[in-house]
C-alpha cells in the first residue's frame, strides 16, 4: 500500500534560542511582532503547553502520526527559529544545530521521518550555500525550508540569485513557509497575523518571484508552497490580466502569463475544505499537490487523509499520488532500507555506464532502487549481483557462476566486502571504525 507522507510539519530546537536572543530584532519577526497580546497569552498558557513535547521531541510525535494515518513526516525547521536577523556566522551555527537535530530524528526513526526542510542562514548567501551542501551531502537532507522575506528583503532581489542558482543546480526542492507578513499593522487583532498574514506573505513573495523572471531563468527550480500556496493559485487570473494589459509586468516574462509559472510549482493540501483542494487541483494538476498538516500546531489539519478522500472526482491513483506518491517523487523518498546508524563502507558500485551509485563517503550498501529482502539484495528488473568493476575477494570481475537474475530469484548472499560500520548483533567487523568529525557512528556533526 502507498505510504502517506506529510510534507508540512515542524520540529523545534529550543537550545538555539538563548544563543540567538541577544541579537533579536523584533521588526524582522513579523509573525510575533504584530501579534496581539491576547494571541500571545493564549500561546503561552494553552498552545505551547499542549504541543511542547511533540514540537521538540521526535519520539513524542509518532502516536499522533498514527492517529492521523501518516506514515512519514517530512521534518522541517520551526519557522520562529529561522534567525535570519543574527550575524551570519552565528546564523550558520544555529542552522547547523537545527539540521543536525532533524538528521538525528531521521537516523533514530528512519521509517517515520525524512529531512525535507533543512534550514540555511540566508542573511549570508555563501554560508547558506555551504550549509545547504552539508545538509544534503552529509546529512541526507531531501530539501530546504525558507521564509518569505529575509530581514526585510524580497526573495526576488538580485542578492539571492546565487542561492537560487545553487539550489537549482543541486536539484532539491525548497519549501517556502512564511513567518508572518512584514506590513501587518492591521493584523494585530483576531490572530490575523497567522490567519491572513501567512498565506498573504506566500502570495506576495511568489508573485514577485514570477514577475522578476526567476522561474523563467531557472525553469528547473522546485518550489513548494504551503497553506495551499496562500492566495496565489486561487486568484491567478488577476495576475494574468495584469500581465496582458500592463507592459511593465512583461519585462522579465514576455512570453508566458503568470499562471504558466504557477502551474510549475508544488502545493500542499492545507486549505481545510475538499472543495478548495479540488479547485487547487483544477488549477495546477493533481501531480503538483501533496498532503500537508502543519503539525503540531492548532492551525493544522487533523484529518489529512480524510480531507483527500473527501475530494470529489479523483481517481484512486490521483488520491494515492496526493497522499504520498508525489512527495516520494519530488523529494526522492525511496523505500530502500537504510541503516539507522552508521554508514556503509566498501568499494564503489558502478553501473554499466561507469556511474557511481555510492556517495563520496560511502553511505549506501546498495544502488538506488535496490531493495533489501532479509539477507538478500533484490535489484529491480534483474542486475548483476556483483556489478562490473567491484572487487570480489581480490578479483576485478564477477566469477562465471554469477548470472543475471529476475527480481523473483534474488542472490544467495549480499555482495562481499560491503560491510556496515555499525554491525548487527553477533557480526564481527573487518574494517577499523572511522573516527573524527565524519565518524560513522552518528550522522550528526553538532548538537541534537
């Protein structure tokens, strides 16, 4: 049965807050800055006590995931911990701590969590790119999560182009989750800083990105909009009309109206009503919509599977894709068995074209797409049990008795010399344990 994957959920790292607090600039935290005192009081007395454990402790979330029918959460940072207003190097250290905590949660619960929303210090673009590379290459992050404005700067500004270019070259998705709307002077009552502010910030930020030509310049950029994309996909026709009648809107996108780019983005189902999910699908297509909950907050969806099941006019395949298939495809969340601790070591496995399946530090025992079944490794569609070029007890080529097999047959034993650094019970290790900052006993490089 297809997995249900939630791509919109947050995890906090409370130990970062005392480090950031001396540098806090309230005006760059519009969500909190404009929030009314009655809403702040409710958060302190009611909301945070009720979700504190789930927000910061990975193990405390699993029971609630089971109740909602969610198999996997794509963990992302808590938006109040972006800390874009801190000095660059401190921001990089805080991002590192948060990303290490998410990676540890995934390592401890590899079947329940994925690292879909690593954070980066966008107040310093070079440091942001460096942390992105570390999170993806060393921690296994599948994507990033960023805010809608960075210290008052819009994401379409030239200063952020190198970041967007690096992200596009990396090929990973970026989740855009705002933390309030910067001009929220009228949002102080009625919790409007969240109710209207967050979806409005998404619409403004992405509309600017579209008109700036960012997606025209980087057509492979993968941007995920939460809260159903805010108001963007539900009123895209007005932007199209503006593009048709106002020449200043066509300077950077002369060939396509804004809706063309709206349909190239990705969205979650956090719109609360089946009719709005249906409309979202009609605008962008079912292959662009993924299940989201905003867990563990009170503004989240508590029955995400029921919401998708209530949408009229969807085929079973479309429902399965929205519940998890689209997220698996976009974030690269394969079903292969990964070791929860330790990394795989041994020779690089290469296919017939000479391409290496093994990351630089030797993380996987088997090539992507190869499933583990007990002690056997079962590649799809049949492959050599020992690929060409892999040493087998000193020999460069597979012995004659090795033959191609179908997925039903399976080899008798895993390829020799590919051993895990953290052995199973009773297993002896031939290779010395690695030490140092890249030691394999833990995927984390800093605090949890």
